[in-house]
C-alpha cells in the first residue's frame, strides 16, 4: 500500500514537532515536508507532491486561508485539513468555502488527527454532522442577503433529485442515510453527489452543505433532520 504523503504547515516549530511525532507512528503516513509560513507552501507542494496538507490558519506572512485558496485553485491540488483553535471561526469557514476538506482543533487527540489524515486522503470530509451544523448555522447567521440570493440561484440550477440530495448533504447525512431517506442505492446517491459537485463547481460535500445553508433551504425544508 502506498503511504499517504503529508505536508505540515505551522509557524510554531513545537507544533510541527508534535505533529511529526504523532504522524511518525503511523506506518501508512509519510511526512514529505514542513513549512513555517503560507508563503513557502506552493513551492514545497511542487517539490514534494503531498496527498494531504495539514495547514495552520494563523501565520505571520501568508496565512493558511490564503495558502488554501491558492492551492485549491490549482489542478491536482492536494487535500487540505485546516488546523485551528476555534470551532466556528470565520477564517475556518472561508477555508472550507475555498475547498479545504475539513478542520481539526489543535487540542484534538493524536489518534483522531491521524484518522483525519487517512479519511481526507480517502476522499472523505473530516467534519462530523454536529460540527457541520454548528459551522453552517454560524455561516447563515452571518450571511448577507446578497449571498443568500446568489446561493439560491446556484441551487436552482439543480434538478429535483439533485436538490433533494444536496439538502440531505446539508443535513449532514451519509450516503447510506441519504439512500434510505430517498429510496436510492448508495451508488445512485454517489452519482447524484458527483453531479451536484460538477454543476455547482464545488470541491466537496462540506461546500454543498454551506451553500444549502447559505440559501436558507433547510429552514424551509423543515429543520435539520434530527
């Protein structure tokens, strides 16, 4: 099995050392580089070709948000996990909108950070439904009317079935749960999710959830599904 190539980005050398130590115990993860600032990231990615980047948000020269936006705008961009000290920080939301696959808190237990790297490398977002709801509620609370109108316009490009699937993703449901709720096979759900991502020009399920919440559609659909 090919090891997951991981790049560590944090301006605190102690944090980087701690992350390197916890990742070093995982046989399936290889640390291919470290950076102390977002300004170093693009050149390092070109040189080391990581699968996943663990990216600190706050750095002195180029912050993790800017570095995330630059990386995710590239072809064959690595997956990005944002490192932060806050659950619902506005910068975390902006990083997720830019295409980060999720975030982990810096005080997260080591085994969970290792698991997050594995999940993101496998194409899964690293946000639990509960955390997704908290983030998107925070986003909706700060969303301007113009953003809501724009979000509704984009969701309006979906057909009825795709819209149903997008709403279910916004509720934090897994593919299996969506299949049960909408009487579809998991394979069909995956196809619809892929179509939604393509039509809306999004990177991952987290961005679908944020867009649905920005549009205010879950309130109209009857709550959060729980």
